[in-house]
C-alpha cells in the first residue's frame, strides 16, 4: 500500500507526495500529459524531441545537469505514445533544488536555432542507429502501421519518418511547447524522506506563479474494428527469421486489461511460461520468444515475437504459434499455472513499491488515469482474474481476423530491403 497526500495549485498543477523515512533520498517526477499520439501526423517525433530539448537549458538556468549534479542528484526521462515523463533523484535535504530546476523548465526553455539543430541531429542519429542500422530495428516501424489504420498509435515515439524532425522549425517547436508543457497539463509527484506540507509549500513557491494555459482538446480518431487479418513479409540482412504477431486489445482502464496482461505472462514470462518451456527449451523451434501488452491509455496491442532457429520454416513456425494460442482460447488454465503467473506479478509489484523513484512514477501515472489510489488496487484486480475469465479474454483476442502478422525473414543472398504486402 502506497500512502500519499494530494494538493492542487490554482494554475492546474497536481501534486502528490508519499513520505518514506527509510531512505535519505527524494524522487521528483513530472509527468506531462503529452505523447506521440498528440502529434501532427505530418510532424511526428516532437514529444520525443522534447525529451532531448528539455535538457538544453531553460530561461534562467542554462546548465540543468551541472546544477543537479552539484546537489548530488541524477536525472533522466522517457517518452511513450501517451506521456512524456521527467524524473530525478537527489538527497532529500536538497529537494528545493529540484523544484527550482523543474519550475524553470516549465516556465520556458531557452529556445534557439543552434540548440534545436543540435538536438535534431541527436534524434536523427538515434533514429538511424536504433531503427535503420540495427538488425530487426525497423520491425516496430513496420508493425505499427500494419496494426493501426487511423489512430496515432500507428507511429512510434521516434516518429514515422526521419524527415519530420529534420524539417521541424523553431516556431513549430515553440508552439508544441506552449500547448503541452504547462502546469495544467502536468502532474508533480514526490516520494522519499520528505514532509508533505513542506513539499506543498515548495510547490506553491516555485510553481504557483507559473501561468496556467488551456490544453488543446484531444480529439483522436477511434481505430475501427479490424475485420480481417493483415500480413506483411519483409526480407532483410539479419541472422535468422523473426515472426511477430500483434493483436488488438483493450485500453489500460478496461476491466479486461489485467487478464490480458496475465495472458502475455502465461505465454512468455520466465522458463515455466508456455512458449519458453515448450517451443524454446523443449522443441527448440525458437531461440527466444517474448510476449507483452502495450498497456496504452487507448486500446492497445498484445504482441508476440519469436526468433526462429536456423532451418525452421516461418510458415510452420506461425502454425505452431497459432496452435498454442488456440489452447489458451479453448480451455481454462490450471489453477496452479495461473497462480504462478500471479505470484510473479505480485513480486514485481512489491519490488516497485520498495523503490522511492518507482513510487513517484506510479503515483503520477495512476493520477493521470483518474486517481492515484488506483495504484493500490492493482494486485486485487489481478487476483480476481479466474481461469474462465482468462480463457474468455483469450478467445476474444486470439482470432485470425484480429491479427497483424509480420514475417521478418533472413534474405537469402538478396540485397536491399524488399517488402512484400499480402
């Protein structure tokens, strides 16, 4: 159970505080309610670009990292299709330094053509190294537009085309910041050896006078129901074939989410999971197998990926995977198998509650979803999933018409990147 206190400022900033006197540290997390789904389809990658720009200096503090390091702190950030999240950890006695630094970034960045050009080059190089020049790197770039037709989840956080960042102007970047990076679109959470009343005082001191702005109303197109299977075959210069199957699932707040998440663990979480035990370790069709849910705020995906052993035919490998999915959809899990999966989830959850930084992140994220207290209900929701419920959810997800299938094949002496659409 993660206890917390909550306060809001007149400008819209929400503040959450969890006191933990077992650590001398404090974690400060600022979640901005903006992700890749909020981008213009012709200017994708902006939320991720800001993950870099926010460390280029603000109006009054040109050297964020140096000032934080002098206070004994460290920081990082990440972007998803739903959010942009900035976090730092430092000795609790230096908490006010974090508020000073973060409030100045929220007030305004030190925009310049030179700084924008620098970070554009960094992002473009990251795009090339991680997605274009890495074996299997472009699988995500291929899978998302295969699975989604109109929803902005059809592009990854890096953007769908490298030219969108290359051609971004300083004025476009300013407008994106003004629309999304302000108190009314942010959640500040603090966890550690802190006193809630003092945190609220510091929040008022450093963030209270920042201007509140109206956030653009989010009007995202709903993804239509997929009525037939989608397939894509590509050939690349990679060591072995890879098979990826993606299925439409519910949103993060849907009652079926926890069952869907457990399904991914049943398939490929640990040596006792079905795909690892049967198809990696025993029959050795695959050298590795993974399954995960995107857990997105809008309806997401359950993704299964498997790297094939040399000599295994991709068509046969897909048939084998479909048989395993049919077993999940056709009969309830045994109580013992389901209990083992739930125990792993509980262990992960318990570990996250022992980390002051994870608690700050989680409180902010669940507050975004509706109420920070939802964090304390998660294990109860997993525990309530029955074998029969899991089977029913599996039967609804694992159908041919709900699947997007990517065969990422090793090119046999074929140069280039031939793509075959079926």
